[in-house]
């Protein structure tokens, strides 16, 4: 187990993170537009969205690294700018976080001296698959190795809340699995994790709560089960540019057929047995295999695709 001091305490009656009316501007451009959400204590919350959705800006504001134009943020019951709150936070940003000429162990030892109490840097590196004796400077580390060292730095204060911006970027599957196990361990010990990611697998493996941003606004917020609950639609995959008008002609009045991206089709309307049969038969007549033909339930991929189009799925 990474971490594990016995005297930690988090007020589980209050969210680990609460954001209300958060607005961030870059000149005249609005990157985050009145965002509000909360991340439960002792849980893993994933913030998703396409590039430019405002994810990184939101994380930077929540960790006190960027001053918002408006809104309030509470982390562990206090302001992220409060030193006593910052001492209980671990932060891993997508960019930066390593001194380029420093070796991993000497960098972590330097950071550890800045904390009143810290975990053992050599032990942390070993647990994350980095030999503490390695003499390679940070700028010569592979992408996956650099991510592990940055994660070790975020873990140094044994934080009650961790903020991770794209933590699995550049990691191979073994490193990614180690990270997932580590974050589950943190959660099992009552710690809170807020992360951004582009990887659907990370969300499905980890997230207790999911926040979806698009164009600086929250378009979906809930548990994984809530966001992927059944809806009145039928989805399948096949060759691109099938004749959706011909398929629509076979369906009852009030249905709609679309191809939101090449090869992915949505039949909007109740997925009754007769409609499912009609779709499957039509595909067979056109020599198309309807891969993943599924009634109702949305996927995280569907939600992210909707985010890219700027509306909820």
C-alpha cells in the first residue's frame, strides 16, 4: 500500500471538492463558463471532455494554481489557497512538475523537505516501478517514467485529496494498471481523487462519479450507471455511409436515423423487438454486419461524442 498514515481524517459529510459558478477567462475568451459540480469525499471523480473543454483550467483553479475570474471553490472544507489545505493536497499536472536536470530521487527528496511530513521518497519510487538509484535526469526519462515520478511527487504528502491531470498519458499498459491499483487503494483508505482523462477505459475502471465538460460548461454529471442508463435509442456500428433514409422508411412513424460519425449509427425511438429485428434484417440485406447492436444503454463514448458536438447524448 502507498500511503497509510493512521491519523488522517476527512469530513465525509462534506464533498472533497465543491465548485460553484467557476469562470475562467484568457483575455476575452471564456475557457470555463460558470461551472458548478462537486466531488464526493473518499471517491474517484473523473472530469471528461474534448480538447478545449476547460478541464485543465478547472484543475488549475481547484488547486490554487490559477485565479478564476469568478466563482467559489472549496477543497477539503477550505480554500485551495489556504496553506493548511494545500498541505493535504497532491497535484500532478499534465505539463511540468519535474526539474529537467534533477534525478528522480534527489528531486523527490528536495520536495519532501518542503512538507512538514512526507512519505519516504525512495520507497515511493520503488513502489511505482522506478529504481531509486537511477541516475537519469528528468529530461531523459521516457514519458511513462516521467509520469511515475510526477505521481510519486503528488503522493509525497500522503494527501487526503489528489488532483491528477491526464495521469495515464504516455504510460504502457503495465504502468497504467499499477496506477489504477494505486488509486483504488487510496480510495479504499478514504482518500479522494479528482482526475481528468481522455481514456474511456480509465473512467470505466475507476470513476465513482463523472463530470463531462464541453465548451467550458458541464453537460453531464452523475455516476457511471446514471450517465449510461437506458434511453429510447438503438445503436450499432457498420460500414460508413449506409443509406439511412432507406432504413428509416422501414421504421414506424416518429423514429429518426443518424450517423453521428462514420460507421456509428443511432436509431432514435423505442428499441422494441420489431424495430431491432427490422434493423438487423435491413443490415443483412445490404451485406452489412451490425456490430454491437444494442438497445437503450449509452456508452461513455456516446457521451463524449455528444460533448464534441456540444450537446448531451
